[in-house]
């Protein structure tokens, strides 16, 4: 039998205060680099390429 997880009644997860400008900047830079890495590793497949593969 599974136990139900307790639901936490919180407004913020983590520290007590809001993020500083420096922390916000670091997070946004991290997200940008992650998006760039995803686009580099995942090749784009166009409809033209799909048709060529289907014909072969």
C-alpha cells in the first residue's frame, strides 16, 4: 500500500528572500546556454529531407 505524499503549504521553495539581480542574470545565462546546446545537438529535419529518405 502506498503512502500519500504530504502537500507542503509554501510560497517559495528555497531561500527566504527573492532573487538578486546577479542571481537572476546567472539563471538566465544558464537557460540560454542550455537552449543553445539543445539546438546544436538536435539536428533539424526538414520536409524535403523526409521526402528524400522516403523515396530511397
